[in-house]
C-alpha cells in the first residue's frame, strides 16, 4: 500500500525509493503541439497520461530536500492540501495518487485503492521536520515570517521567486535597520 510505503524506513515519499523509471520512449519524443505526418496533432497515450501523473507526484520528494526553493515547496503544498472539492479534478494531488496507485501502466508497483487523506496525513507529519531543515539556512526573520505568516510569504514568493534573496541582499548592502 502506498501509505505504508510512505511511512517506510527512509522517511521519504515512496516514489523516491523506487529505482528511477525512465520515461517511455514515446513520451520523451512527444511534442503535443507537433503534427503527425497526416497533419493531425499527436495524441496522448494512456501510458503518457499515467507517466505525467507519476511525474507530478515526484514533486512531493522536493519537500524533503532542504536545498529546494521555498516558493516551489509552497506551490507543492498548496497542490497537495488543496480544497477537497477539487480532488476529482484531473491532475489534482488526489487524482494523481489514485492514477499512479491503481494503474497497471504506473511506474511503481500496483498498490490498489489508497486513502489520499492517509497520504496527506503522512506528509503532514513529516512536513514540520522538512520545513525546519529548509529554514535552517535562512535568518531568523525569514523563519519567523514563514511560521507566523506563511500566506504573506507565499504571496511575495509567487510574485517574485527571488524576493527573499533580494531582501537578504538589501539588508547586507544597507544594514538591518532593526537589527
């Protein structure tokens, strides 16, 4: 089961513990905007679609990597913990889990039906440690802002992914007026 694999010994998402699964050859060469010889746009195969769902789930691994940008982590978290009303939408986190866990074309072994809330709970449990490791490399004011005002930080990073770096440079160049 996917949830028990997530809780496995490496404390990383299940998808990371599987050997790298190469993209199907046709997916690597796939250009959805290109025309076939007959002038028709390329069609997505079932394998291409399952692979895309799996590739989206691979983004969850980046939550455990302290070197990944905070803006990317916020985007991934917003996708994982989106409104439950959106769980049936194509390429929602819940739909990606269902497609990858239950499809014979999936790059991971068949898991069967998976409780998406259990997967989210597993991520939620590990999230504090993952974010703490990510925030260790930032000054106190950044850590405090992320903990107390995460939406405010996310809004600034969404507008400008370099916002924190620019603030750090400004403080370095001008000095911290409050420090």
